[in-house]
């Protein structure tokens, strides 16, 4: 879940359309055995983990959020009955200072917020204490470079998500850690730097 993209910022003019798409699409996301290649969402790590996710969803309701889909334990049969599953959940209408928006839920929970313009989108994106990854979708390459440069994140994907390459450094900023995996920057963790500073004694004419 570290880079699962739990926050979705959508331009106000298409917010309702995107939410409606999510309302119909998310319930169809396959839940199941994580060993099954067809599975997209597996179980939580345990009962305590699932209860924590449920507490966040309950808090979202208290904070004024609307549960568009999910928000409950799914009814799964067969070998999945005893698994710690939680239905993928979409929440809208949360205020900017909501804990669910600003903290890491580490569960299948997506919050959706709208923005009026580019400045507001960047402000919302940078408003949390975390900065591992960010993504933006645009057909304007100039805007892509401009916004990517303003986002406080260790990696920014444009028109994609979670695309990792051993040649591209990966790591976070702010409370998402420090250091980098991949790329030449990753080699710094395996090096030890030594500095040697030499001050030469002053020379005199007699010595010369």
C-alpha cells in the first residue's frame, strides 16, 4: 500500500463523472487469494489491520464523508470466508483537514477531492506530511513538466502509475523516508565517504 495512490484529486468540472465511473467500476475489482494471478486486492494482514481500516472508514463518516461504494466487509465464500478482507471503498466529500485524507490508512480506501484550478490541485497534493509518489494525467506536456516540478514527491508519474525501472531512482520525501532505491543514487548506500583535508605549512624564503 505504500504507493497505492489513496488520494484522487479531480478537476471540479469532471468530478461527478469520475465518481460515477468509480461507483460502477470499483465493486467489480477482483478480491481473492493473493496467490491467484487474477486477484487485484488480497486480504488485510490480520484482524487488527482490518479493524484499523474499519475505524478510518467510520471516522470518515463522522468527518462528513460520503461512502460511494464499499465501506464494509465483503461476503466471500469458499476458502476466502475466513480471510481478513475489506471491500474496496471510495469516499468523497471529506474536508481538507480530514484525518482520513491526511493519514495513511494502508487499506483499499480511496478518497476523492475536487479542485478548481492548477494551484489548488498542487496545494492539495502537497498538503500532507507524506511524499513518496504522485501522479498526474494531462495531455499538455508543458503543464506536465510544470506541475511535476511543483509536487513534493520523490517520483512523479505522468499518465501512468507505479511504473518502476531499475534505472530510475525511487524514494520519498518528507515523512515518506529518505534515500533512494534503483538508479546510480542507490549505490550511495553502499559507499563510505572519507574526506582528507591537508593544510600545508607556510614556507619562508630561507626554507626555499
